[in-house]
C-alpha cells in the first residue's frame, strides 16, 4: 500500500496508510500510545498557557471566525468557508479569508491570493478559495500577519480563518468545528496513534459543531452538493455527471479523504479506475502521462494544480456546502452579542 493508500504503481512509495492505523484496530496504534499521550499533554498545556495569558496571543481590530477541525484529514472546511463568506456578504459584512497556504513554496509570507495565483507558490486551497469567495484572500502560516494584511488590503470588517483552530496565537470570536460524519474520531486517540489533534472534549468550547453528512452523521449536518462537471481546458464546457455512464473512467483525488469522492462517482453509476494521491499532491506532467487514455474526473482542488497539464478529456467536479441557514443565523446572533457587549 502506498502513501495514498491504494498500491497503484507510480503514484507514490509503498508505505503504511495512516488511515489503516487510525480508523481500524491496527496493533501499531497501541505501540504509538506513549507518543500519543505525550502529544495530548503538550497540546493541552499549550492551550492552557494561552488561556492563562502565559503565551502571547493577539486580538485583531475586527471579529474573527475560525473554521477548523480536531482531526487530521479533509472534512470539507473549504466549501464551508465559502458558504459562510457568502452568508456574511448577504448580511452586510465585508469578509476576508485567511488561510495557511499549505504546500506553497513562496519564500515570503503573507501573500494576497487571487484566482490566477500560482498554487505552487501559495498552495492549492487558497487559490480554490479565491475562485469562489470573491473577496480578499491572504495566505500565510502566521494567521495574525495574514489577518493584518487582509484588513489593510481588503478593507475587511470580519475575517474567516480556513483552518487554524489550533493556531491559538490568533484570538478568535467564534469557532466552527467540522467533523466527518462517517469517520468521526477514528480510534479516539491523538497523533500519532490516532487522527486527533485535540481530544473530543475540546468541542464543548466551540460555538458551532457540524458533521459532514455521511451514513452515520448525527445532526446538525452539512452536505456537500455536487455541481456539473467542468472541462479543464475550456471552462465553458460542462457535462452532467450521469452522462458518463457506460464509459470506463479514471478518477483522481489528492485530498485528505478521497474515498467519499470515489464513492459519489460510483453511486452515480460510473465505472472508474480510482487514483488516490496524497493530500496537496504537487502534480506534474509525468503524473498525467501515467494516467490511462480515458476520460478523467478529478476534484476541483486537484484541477487547480492539473490545469497547466490538462487535456480536453479532463474534467473536475465542483461541490458546494449546504446546511440549515438557521445555524448560521444563530452564529451571527452570537457575533452580534459579542460585538455589542
């Protein structure tokens, strides 16, 4: 099994898939328990230090909403951030988005991000966000500096942080935590024995806890709703997902948890060869040459990086977050109480 967990030749080195340890009963998890306890202890002490003021934190002059999770892996935060930004705009706010820029190779941070920014410099998720939110997006590992730049350049009156729940140096007014409704907390252990960055008790202090819809999702839930396929070479060309029924396809996903993407394609009746890659994989022309001579469907996050090498038979599937708007109404009411207090 390779780093992406599929064993496909040419995709990556053959190493143990962490999901096999974190979401099953793998004996390696027990071996790693002492390191897990140490990790939990350090994380708990660090958070306690920020709460007591022993570690320095910064409050920016405008409200900050953090959208994050307590586990490793994709849960749908980026579509949720885009949905939250749309909601804030509709209610008279001028939001900005700050994000880490994971995978970006820029030597200088923070950086403003546009829809045309180079994902190899700023990261794939910031570019994806910039294409959807149509507001100021700034990437940088230091969220405080990124926030200051967003305020300076974008005239923002509220910031939404994509991830950064554990970035306690930036004070936040509201916290939204997203959990995978199917995978949950895995084996319930912290890194490296399990998938958790913080223990589930951390959820008690969050302002809104959402579960990405799955077969076992509790409520309240957020659903990811697929759109029509968009061609990578000509974005004016679209195609219904079901129109590929009866054809053999290649499906590509370099995201935190690719299996739901492949499952959604199969549920649509598609016959596919799945090609999972590690999260934030930096695609190359050589990667594309290794794909079979078939129509290719990928996630929009992958399309951001594959566009320079794309062919006419390459398509991506955009998704949007859908949730009960009353939950966001309640969140905005909490924010109003904080800003008026």
